[in-house]
């Protein structure tokens, strides 16, 4: 498993803005394999731990 901790990184705003723009323009595919609300978080965790997803899991904030 690989994790990234960006808590102490500063100045990421321009880079994150550029990435978001690329995704919005369709030039970058974030490879989201599962998307759902927080009420389905356990399902996402199970799928990730069971290696059933070939991409990222996204929990929507509503």
C-alpha cells in the first residue's frame, strides 16, 4: 500500500488547480472506479481491501 501525506506541503494550490482543470477539460482521467456517499463508505473500503477496484474510490460530500 502506498500513502501520501501532504499535510506539511505548502504551495500546492497552483498544481492542484492545474490538475483540476485538466480533469474538467477531459485531458486527464482520474480513473474513478467507485463513487458513492458516506453511507456506503464500508462498501468502498471492502472493495478496495478486496482489490475489486481498478481505480480510485470517491466519497461524495453532500
